């Protein structure tokens, strides 16, 4: 009886040791697609409050003591390699399922961390996620040694519709413009010292906007227009466009900074070219339609906005309060100024006649 009891106890001990020697697993789940978030949401810190819930980490089996280390990396737009922005390592904690909000709280304490302040500042100056981001996690045993084989999770991060810090105001997407006068206007990029303009025409129907712009024979090949936010494209054309052409255009802001600075690209817009004189008010109409986007929803008659945006209402002239006709050159200058400085526009009144 004594021998049997000894064997039973030994079997329980062996079973328990096998449970804790079992190779653990780790599953990283990121709640994609991510909304626009500040980079600092991925820089963990002890006792940090209010960070958004972005991901969960499930470690099995639960109950064992483990250590987590990881790093957050960034790949600049146009580059092929990642740069390490932040690394961390926790103390030993009880394996379980938890979210990023619990790292640095309760028993999951950060004991080691290192960050690249230059890369963090560069990201924050951009004001939005740009390029590619990747998070790398590795599970260690309670003594800090890697498992064999390593228990690793790696994930590239995808962000949804990051807010543009450089946006084209005019031309307006799919509008038609007189070939002799196409005014391009864009928002100001903070820190920009100059802007480059690129435009090309569609060669075949299957081309994407990016493929149109990558043409080896663009109409405007990254022409430097200086530190302005408006230019007449007609004046900087390097190759001629023709009536009926579909044009894709993009603006690049050159932002000064260490190491020569960086380039920030705008959205791409497409528009159409009409023969000279065929629609003299089209450019004016488009500028007015562009200004309407700055008014709160419901502030202007929805039918009026729709018809101006669609081009079914053509604006043929402007008068001052006394009824005197304002020259189109002055109207264009005023509208271009308001497009570049929408904060100067406080209200808009329509008088039925």
C-alpha cells in the first residue's frame, strides 16, 4: 500500500511539472482597421490612463509565470526597411488574456524600455499615421529566457482614412475646366518651404490614378512653384493638354527638417479639360462648389449645393451690393483667396430674384 501511494504522488508531481513545462502559445489580435490614433498609443508606460483599446494578447496555458517583450517599428513612405521606434520588457506576470490597456497596470509592469525620440517627434510632426507600422512581441519564461522554439507574434498595422494634412481644394474631382485657365489650390502644410506640382493625362481606361501620375511623360513633372498654395496650371505646363483629356494631379509639400527634411503628398484628384471658351464660367463654378464644403451640414440649401456641385447650375457673373458687375479677374482672385483661407469666409447669403 505504501509503494502504491508513493507511485501515485510521483505521478501527480510529474503531471504537474509537465503542465508547466508545456510550450506556451501567444495570439496577438489587433482591432483592424484602426482609426486615426496618436503614435503614443503604442508607447506603453506604467500607470498610464486613458489609452485606447487597440489589441488583445492571449497567452495559453494560463497560470504560468511569463515575461513579455516587444518593439514597435516604423517604415517611412517610399522606404523598404523598418526603424525601431520603441522597445519594452515587462516583469514576470501570470499568463492570461489581456489588452494593451493592461500593460503597465496591475501585475504587468514595465521594467525596461527604450525609445527613439527623433523618430517619435518625426511621426508626431506629421500629425497622422504615415508609412507602415509593425508591432513585434516575444514571450519569455519567468527567468527572462526565450522558449524553444521562440513564441513570437508580429503584425503590420493598418489605419483607416488618416486625415490629410495636405489636401487639394481645386480642381474638384471630375469637374470640367477650360483648357486655358485651370487654377490649382491646396491647403497649407505646416513647415512646408515649397510645393511641387505633378500632373499627367490618362492613356488607357484601366489606369489607376497612381498609374496615371507615374507616366514617363507627365504634363507637369514635379514643378517647384515655391511657397504658395495656388497656381494656374496653364502657366506651368511642360507638355500640352487637349480638350477631352482626363488629368490626374498631386501636390507634394517639402517640409524642412534634420537630414534635408521630408516630403508630404496630397490626395490625387482627377478632372477633365474642355476646349478654350467652351465653358468660360466652369472654373468659377468649381471654386464656388469647393467653398461650399466648409459650411456645416444644413447651413445651405441642399438642392443648391447639389446642383452647383453637379454643374447643373452655371454661375455667369457676380455683382457688388450696388448691382455693379465685378470683373471675372477680380472674382477669380477673391475666390482663390477664400479657397486658400476658408477661415476668412464667415457666412454666405442667397437672395432670390
